[in-house]
DNA sequence: TTTGCACTACCAGTTTCCCGGTATTTTTCC
DNA sequence: GGAAAAATACCGGGAAACTGGTAGTGCAAA
């Protein structure tokens, strides 16, 4: 917890110097925070962290020397109290969610406004999970972001999709619904076709990612 | 878009009268919105909507006559301009995400504070996707909410999990990684054991839901 | 240096899934 | 009431997945 009137120590990790400079100009003018350091590599930041309290780090994912996902994990491991706010051009739902799972407190795309960035910084420091509006949109409706159409499923298809995702086999589903195994097979086939995938692993992945399950 | 000084028309749909009453007390005192109607059934609300502009509806999921998921879809179908803000005791990630996919603009649990509710109402009306803090927490880190431990995966296991979720078969993965099919089979076996599931469908569902993919 | 973990590989048998479609009945909606 | 959509069922063959384990090598950490 920050003491009253103590400056927020903020670090920036991004492989593009112009991004760092822009962020410095924006954030450097705020009298409640101190841009304690800026880095173009993950390794340099990890060294910095050893001797410098960092309340929050604005972290890009694409770095020359490290995988941002692993770096995020490593930051949280070494300094659990440091908030990681991802600032990235990667807008894939999968990357967003994995970064959150690896300990990031928040995620914004680089096109977020200055106000949004500042707001997210404050929310993260307040202990909240924080997303920019565009990230919330991606999380809520990934298909809209990917310009894909979510397949329209019939009542029975939805039911069977859920049962498949619970790990039930075709014989088990047939038993539960009192239908022929061949009927279940046809529904599975139809599901694979509607989602344009070849097997159940890809089907379930897309269905969960598109918030159908 | 609301005209300046025009009251926000808000409806409440919940099967518990005490919840409705509490919300009315809270919201009824706000001079910028009008509690246009309260309903304990989905059907009644749909009838109401026909003749009454509703800018935002606070919607429970468990209703006596309808499935809240389908009701949400139906509301958005009949009146796309109406914001649906889910107010529910259901905290399962799966339900949250399905409601969002069905068109809800936001989601809060019933234990959210008055301030959070009001804030979410404003964000939803501003065209944003909005979550209470607890919902963001659940979305970001479902395992923490479910008091489950996310399995620790080795580097190879992660790689193979991703490839499986992309729909690749064991022979295909073996070819891609230059490993024996039997090696891939062992990794798959280990993944199933770590996640305590019986097949790949359940494996991928849990992995995506826990934000590992 | 030793121990433990990760990774690789083995393999036969059984079960399940996917593929190539086609066809009939029931339900829903206009 | 009719058309269209949804649901049900068919079925053999081949491929893939799952199951029951066991075992050896290399690397990392203590």
C-alpha cells in the first residue's frame, strides 16, 4: 500500500523507443507518479526491479529478448506486489486471456486514449482487474472483433455441444438423451461443419472462445 | 441516443420482489432516471417493451417462466437499442460469457455495491461493455474464483496443448515436432491426468476457460 | 555428485471418432 | 395447410484416441 503523498513508481517496458518517449511525455507530467525507468528489454527490467520498487509496469508483449507471457509471470514471481498493465498491439483474445492468467492486472491496446490509460493505471493500482473499452469488447464478443460469424446452433446442437464439452462420449450422450448413437454422430458431424473444424478439440476451443460455452 | 434532460427509462426483471424493491429504493431517488417498470417474469417484460421505450433493463437470469439466456437474446432481437445489464447471483464464468455473447452489455453480481451498479448503468448507456470488479476478477482468473488450482504444465505440455486445441491430430503433431507418435500420446495422457479429465474435449474446455489458451 | 524432473519412447488392445453420404419423420413457422 | 427446418437414423471402414502401464536419457537443481 502506498503511503500518502508517496509517488507511484512506474516503469515502461517496450521495444519501440518512440512508444517509450510518448508515454514518458504523457506520464512524466503527472505529479503523482514517477517514471522510474524505461527499458527495451525484459532482462534489463528484471535487473532494475531487484533494487527498485516498482508499483506498476507498462509492459509490451513483443520484446526482443523475452516472451512477454513468460516475462509477466517472472515479474509477478519476483515481485508479487508489482502491477503489470499490458500495453500491446496484440488484440487476440487468446493472448489477452493468457496474459491475465499469468498475472497481469490489466490490458490495453496501444490505440487506447490517454484518459483510458490513466484510468487503467489507477484501477490497477487500486487492486482491480482493468481493461480498456476495446479489450472489454473483445472479451465479450470476440467474433465481432474477428469479423467472424458465430454459427447459429439449433436447440439440440447446443445441448450436445455442452455435453461433449463436459467430456461425455457419443455412447454416453446417446444414453443420456435416449437417442441412437448414430443420431449423436450426425449432430457431431453437423457441429464440425458449422464451425468449419475437423475435430472436437478445435470445436470446443472455438465454442468456448466465442462464449458459447 | 438520449436527448439532453430526457430521463433514462429503466426496467427491472427479477423473480424476487424484495430485490426489485431494494433496487427501486436505490434507483428511484435518482433524478436522471425513471424506473419505468418492474417485472417478475420475462414474458411480462416482453409485453411491456412493445409499447414502452426501455433504455436499459436490469435482468436476472433465473426467472420462473423463461431462461434468462434466451430472454436476453429475445430482448436484443426485439429492441437492439435496449441495454441489458445482468444482475445475478450466478458467478460461473460460463454463464457470464454466454450472457455477453447473447447481447448483454454488462454483468454484475447481486452483491455489487450501489456505486458499482450506478457506474455500470452509466457505462452501459454510454455504449460500453461493463463489468463489476468481481466479474472482471472472475473473467481474468476463473481458477481463483473456483478455488481450483491451475495445473502446472511443462514447456512441452503447453506446446502440445496448443497444437491439440488447433485441431491437430497426434500423427500431425508428431510430424510437426519430429517426435514419435507414442511420445505425443504420452504427453496427451499426462495432460489428461493433470487436468483430471477423460478426453480432449473436456481438456480443451477447461484449458480455454482457465485462460491457458 | 546425486536426486528428481522433464522428455522421450515403447505397444497391444479397446474404444471412440470421423468420414462418405442418404433418407424419413417431426416440428415449427408463415 | 404447406414448406422448410430440425431431428432422427442408418452403417461400415479406417483412423485416431484412450488405456494399462514400463523404462531409459539428459538436464537442472540442491
